[in-house]
C-alpha cells in the first residue's frame, strides 16, 4: 500500500458517493479521511504495515457552520403559543423549552435531570456536563416560579417512582428524540418555519445573552465552555444584527 494508492482510493466514486447516490459533503469526507489516517497510524504503530501510506494525508480545517437559533421575535412567538395552552403535556413542554432558553442547558443534561437536581432555594439546577463535569445553572426568578408550579403539579399527580424531572406519557424518563419531536411540534404551532434541534435553543440562549451583555466571558461561563474559541462564534452572529442596525442609521 502506497501514498498514491490511498489518494486514488479516496477520490474514487465508491468513496466520494453517499449511500443515497449524491456527493459526500466536505464534512463527511473529512471524517472519512481522518478515520483512514488514524487506522494506518495504528497499523504502523503495531507493526502491521512498515510505513504509514496515509502519513502525508492532510486534513484542511473546515469552516465552522454558523449555529441556528431563534430570533427575539420568534422566541416571543414560541413562548406565547406555549403560555396559551393549559394541558399537562403543554405545561411540561413549556417548562422544558423555558429551561433550555433560560439556562443554555444541553439536551443530554436536560433529559438526565432528576427532581433532586432542582434547588429553588439556591436558585440553580445541578447538571452533569460533557466529560461528566458537575456544573450548576442559575435559575432566574421567572424560571424558578415556573419550576415550582410544575413540581407542585408533579407531586399532586403522583407520577410513580421515577425521579426524572421530565416524564413521558408512560411515566418514564423523557428521551432526547421525544424532546426534539415536541420542539418541532411547538415551532410549527407557533408558525415558525424552521427545523431546529433542541441544541438550537442553547444557541439561542447564548446569542441573546451576548447581544444583551456584549461580554463573551459571561457567555463562556454560562455555557460551561473550557475553550473561549468555542464561544466566540456567537460574536459573529450578533455582528449581523449590528450591521442591520447600522444600515438603518
């Protein structure tokens, strides 16, 4: 196996064509090349091949795709739609979405929440973040009131032995896919023509927080990012709003 053979294989239609018959995206090809390089690095280290044929394979840094998020107007419309519904399912969904928008919590962190993770007196949620790192998320007063009412209703209904904060109709812990489906349902109900994942609500939280504070370090702490460069994408999003404002001067 030589460098030329690896290059030829990586440009062949069998590799560059997706399962659906289209052309693989740059991101997909980037992952594929990274996997090939990692495999041959391992093979060389373990004496399976004498020389790494993918050693000269270069991986160009891909441009970061700007995250999707709700505008202020869309956020208001979504919350107005939720606040106008009184069913137990709608109330649960409203709490979920307001927790996303009010804390910037990740989807996995949200579905993992137990009742005991809510500390209304200390004004925070306890979460286990990426890498099993314990974190706390501040709860503003309106969110504390909403959670307090929700917990009272949970206890009144006697939702079984499950200690999960958010339950499905079967009284089991809500899963990530169910949360994503419910978000899409409410976006459609509010007339918001966007396909957004729950992670987009984290982006919404961060974008609006930076827009109001102008302090990227505050946003970094709120999101729990270790690396500031991960957070800096939100400065570019807000720059777009600044450009619009300057155009109207």
